C-alpha cells in the first residue's frame, strides 16, 4: 500500500470514529408516533405499577404577558413519601448520583418530597405534527451537524446520544421571549448575593411563525440571544450577544461581549463551553446555561436508554411569586419544603470528554424528561472520577406558551459546599412571551447603541 493510500485509509478510519454514520429512525418506530408513542416520542401509556400515569396534555391557557404559570389541580396535594438519608437505599436505583450525595452529606436537613406524578407537557399542534415528519427525515451527520429537521422536535425517536441533547437545545419555547433572570450564590451559612439579568431571545428554528420553516443545519442561526446585567452595580451594563447555530468553528455560534470598562462590543469566542458566565464568579459555565447549550464536540455521546427516575417536576411553588429568595436559600442546599419531585421516565445520556478537547467535566450524565425533552438533572464528574456537581432544573409547563422550562436551576458544588441558583423571577416579573423583536435588535451595532445610552 502506497503512502497516499495509507493516508486515505487513516482519514477514513478517523472520520468513522469522530463522525458517526447518519441513521434515520426505523420506519416501524416512526409509525408508532401519535399512537402508542406521543407525537414527540414519549411512551403514551403509564407504567405497569400505575406510579406513572398515561400522558394527558394540558391545553393552551393564559395570556402571553403578566402570567405566572400554575396548575390548580395539584395545589394542596400532599407528598406520597419523603426520601431521606435513612431510607435512601429503598429508592437509590431511581435517584441521580447527585441526589444520593446530597442525602449522604446532609442526612439531618436534606430530603426529597415525592408527590403524585402528572404528565401534562404539551406543544402547539404545528410542533406535534412537525415532530412526526422530522422523525422520518432528520439525521445527525456528526454530533454538531443535524440536518433534515424543519419544525418540531428534531429527533423524537433518538438513534444516538447527541440527538436527545439537540431535542433539548431546540425544544419549542414560543416565538420570542423576555426573561427576568435573578441569580444567587449561596454560602455554607445560607447567606447569598444576587445578580439580576434581563434576557431577550428570538427563536428562528421551531417557530411556526417563521415561513418557510427554517431547517436546522450548520451555519444558520436557530436562536438569537442578548443578556444585560442590571445589578449589582459593579457588573451593571454588561451585555452578552449570541447567535446560536449548529456546527462548529466559523459555522457555529457567534458571540459578542460588551464590557462597560471598555465601552465597546467585541467578538467573544470565549462565550463557550467551560468558561465562567459573566457575573457568576465561576459557579456556572456558559454551557451550563439552560442546563446545557452550545457545542457537543468536546464529548462522545452514548444513549443509555429510558429509565424511571425521581426528578424535579411540576415545580410551580418554588418557581412562583409567592416564594421569596430568602425562602429558597438555606445553608448547604435549597429549602427542602419547596421543591416537588415526581416519578417520570427520562432518557439517560452519558458524555465522555475527548482527550484532545479537554473540558473541566470528564464525564456528564444527563437525565432528559421524555414528555418535554427538557434536561432536568445532570451529574458532573471531574477527571479523577469524583462527582463534582449536581445540576438540577425544576420543571414547569407554561400553559400560556405551551412550552416547558426549568425554573429555577440549581448547581451544587460538592468541592466547596456552595450552591448557585439561577433562572429565578419570584420577586420580579414573569417571563413575557408577547415580545416582538426586529432582527436588527440582535446585531452588535444595536447593542453598542443601547449600551451607550
């Protein structure tokens, strides 16, 4: 074999390792969508024990603005049981490693109240119908190169570990949104400091108002995002702008940062991966925002399968305006009386860091709700194999938008004992889904003009 032939062979072998062959969902599985499977790929029926019920989606209800999501049917429900450090062994097979660690570390104070399960997550009809179409046409040409999806969940019948992550990243959230994001770093004694952020987002992929529907593919902006830090004063006036795209390098995410000290907006390739998000003092990486976002290229991705788990769900109490930030913050962990846990089926995905693209986390195990495709928990491990963090998202279904989201999200740092809470609006305003943004609103020149005022 000559040198050229050997080079071609090695190139082919390398491509086979890092670029898995695209595979569509089997036709016999696609045929189940809208029948024994929901249109987005969840198992419609409950489990045989009856502890997980059949999917019964809630219809649209409520205005797009000034609306706090709620679920009156579950108000007043009492816990079925409580998981504590003493009885954790009975439930260990249905708990994340992070939750087991909290129960082990704080047996006298941490507990998980488990309530009856309700499966109410829903989407607009266009999203449900489009998801069925996508199942027969969407493929993954490498972990950051989806193709063939036009409207709806891109991969309702996942064939690889990367596909559920893309379902989370591209899940339906409305047409545009303004979110009041309050964050706190909580010390071991329960004292905390607050950061206030306003986030504006416009969705291009998975938006029924976009005509013709946008294909999810590299180089095309699927989401445009801008955040402004408004408090504390030392950070106020900081802007982050991002155009989220599939792909990597020049085709992938484009990001900019405006810092008041410099008074101009600059390209910011560091708005990525395990670089700390502005204002979090290192307690949240950029790719931990919204539980996970950004490129997948630093990991190999394994689809472990479905599993029944106790996860934060229907968390309207901790997300609502009747709870203050001081009610949430407690020493070592959030107030255990506020979260609500339920038994649900989740997709489990494991990500292992590639040696040539190092990340702070050597391994991540993701838990993704089958009904909403929302990441609701993740175990983050360091390069010594030790559990470094638990990240959990408290899931709610917002009936006014017909979308699910995690509010708040909590990151427990096991090395320091501190924890970080983000996506809180309790003492502010609910998200505004009535917003309309011109495309020019998300251009660097517009941010420069806003910042200069």
